[in-house]
C-alpha cells in the first residue's frame, strides 16, 4: 500500500483495508458473543431443554473434549442451536442493492436502491412458525430425529452475499455451547429478578443484562 499511496487510482486503499478488518472483527466477535449470551439466557429459562441437551452430550462425549466430528449424531443439540439462532437473530435486518429495475407485487424497485430484508420478521412470522414466540427446539426435528426446517431461518443472510464466516461461526457456536453445558448448568437466581426477553439493539441484537446462577457439573 505504501508503494501506491500517491496514486489516485487505487482500488484498494488503506481506508478500505481498515474498514474490512473492522467488519471482520465486529461481525465475528460481537454477533458470536451476543448469541452465546442468548444461549445462556434460554437455557436458564428452559431447564427441560437444557437437561435434554446435557443428556445427549453425556452420551456422546462423557468427559471427553467436544468435537465437531459428532455434530451429526447430536440432533437435539443441533436443533437447540438452531432455535437459539432463530430467537436471537443478532442481525435483524440485512441490505441488498438491485443491479436492475424490477417489480415486486406490482411495486417498482429501481436499480441501485437500498432494500432492507427483515430477517427478524422471517424468524418470527406466524406464516412460517405456528408458535414463533415459544422456545421449542422440536420445531427443527422430525419424528425420526432428523433435522428439518433448517432453510427456514437465515441468521447469516442468504444468497451470494450472505455471511462469509457462516461455517466458522456455526461450528464455533456449537463447540462453545456444548462445552459450556458439558461443564456447567445455568439456573434462574432467586436473588435477582427474572431475566427479560427484551433485547438491546446496537451493531447487533443482544439480551438485556441479566443474572443467573452457574452450577459446576
């Protein structure tokens, strides 16, 4: 970049480089930590779900270190992570810019206009989910235990412009989640008010600050 710093025709400048670094850091750190906060919150609020996940972890791993190699034989845990991603929806809106004029439902949409895709609306739509407000991992499981409805949520966006780190983020979240529940249980604390399901919106959505009891297993 120093070699070309005097050129006015730079396509990739130092400012671009810093912006990309910031995007990668914020997208990977902020959203993952907020999703883990939601995971702790929903486990404390849904002890039956937490217990089922822990039972599956004990069967598959016991005291061994969790591994992604066994992710496909942990359907209830996978369904629970999908339900957490649906509820948390850390990035509630994403943007698109059409490359040509078109019409949708009779309304004109002009080239280069900004289109906001309401991911939150999809995750909580009663046209898609019969009980969107409930935390119910079973909505992602069919009777034989296979994962279903995975394509009905889009926490990482959709299409060619979806999050580049989706695979890494999903795997990281799975490992953190399994590791936490392998070693700890999360319970509501009688010393503090019950946690609120209302969220705080910033660069990404996060739960309001809450307190829970953490018990070592």
